[in-house]
């Protein structure tokens, strides 16, 4: 079983220094640095194509770094690749279960591949399946499972060999909000029970709130890293969003009359000001343009992302340049 690592209590579970991944002339990851503590839930937040999956693939030894150093569970991801693999679990973004096998058969096959002693397979399988609420469905074939059930089974499979670090690449992508919340309840419970480190990637804001710390990634770089609360507190302003008939004229008027930089975001004009609710009456009185709607919200992780990158995650995913980056990453991934 994989629990015996060479980590001492003071070492980080993951340590990354100047990590770079380049595909021909395209630099997907641009010299990132970070550490993840033992038993921490650490999140990579960013749009598709930001370099999150490329980074996680290097840490899981699926891609060789172009340069830089990374260790996972105390082992170097290049020089000690087999040791890294024995001490991690990985839930891929795309499903990898054998749908013609039962849940129990999928887990037994995984245990065999990882060398779990035969006398430990049954009790461990019962433990992890109960943890994700699937013990009563152990003999059901995966093809009859819902999307949420399959995701929970993949998480259980990743835990079969008792890894010290569990990697979750977009663990709830494509699932409805209720199922996503349920999955995260299971993830938090297993993290506390197993005392393992969880490293996950996401582009869902509400999902990132579950993490102990978040690294915001954009265009292959980490632009911010802290707890969700500290990141939101650092914004220091409320977000005001207004709907008008002329967004360009509104942005000009905000700059001229209030000294505020407005940005077009998701079809409306957004900007940050302290005490947004108190600013709204002044906005109506002095903007000089018809306002069809207005909303005020406290700082969110999307505001944090916008403060560092100039756009929301949704806007970044719709940006043509970001789409080209994502297509490039997919193409290079198919070639490796």
C-alpha cells in the first residue's frame, strides 16, 4: 500500500520550482512555483487552456517537464517517476472506467494493478465505496450508473491503493450543481478521514471555495495564490454591473465622470468601487445615460480573477486567443 512515503511532517506534499512545459514554440506552463502542504485541499482555478491540466500531468508523470523541478510525496517527478506513481491517485477529466464491468470489478482491477495485497482488497473496497455512498451498488455495472455515480466511483478507485496525494482534474465537469455539491461533500469527508492531500483543477468558482488555498492560473502563469477569503478580501471593492443601451458610451462616461474603469463582461458593463450600494444613487444621478438595470455584489473569486487578468473566467474561455491556446494543448496532448 502506498501510505509509506519518505516525507517527514515538515515537508510539503508537493513542491514545484520554476516548472516549464513547452510544446515546440508554444509555452503552455511558464515557470510556476508553489508548494502544497500535507493534508491540504489545494485548487488550481482558471479557464480552459490556462495550463492547469498540463501542470497536473507533469506532477503525475504523464508529461515530462521542459525544465524546472517538482516533487510529489517526497519523490522527484522525473528521476523517481515510479515512486511518484505508487503514491498518487488520479481522477482524470475524461471518464476512464470500464463501463461493462461492475463497480467492484473496476476497483479490484485497479487494486491488482497497484499491487494491493489480496487480503486487503475487500475491506479497502468496502471502505472506499461506503465513503462515496456506492457500497450498495458494488455489483451493478457501470454503464447503468448516472454521471454523478460514475464520478464518485472514479474517486473511490483513485483511493483504493491508499495514496498520499489525490489529483482531481476538473472532478465535477459536466455535472449539475446539486450533484457537484454532493461530490464535494464526499471529497471533503474523504480528505478528513484519509488525511491525504488533494490537488484539484477547476474553472467553477463555487467549487474553488471548498479549497484551503487556491492558485489562480492564466496563460500558463500563476497570477495569485492564497486562501479564498484572503483573495476576495484583497479585491477591496464591490462589483457593480449595469445594463445600458450603449456599453461603449457607458465605459467612457464612467471614466470621465467618476474616474472609474469599466469593462465589458458577459454583455454588461462591470466595475469595482468601495461601498457599491452607496455609489448606485450617484450613478443614476450623474452618469448621463439611461440605465436599464443595476446589480451590486460583494467580491467573489471571479472578481479576484478579473482584478489580476482583466477579464472573468467565462470571458477568458470565450476569448479567441485562449481558444487557440486550448486547441494547441489538445493537439499537443494527442501527439505525445
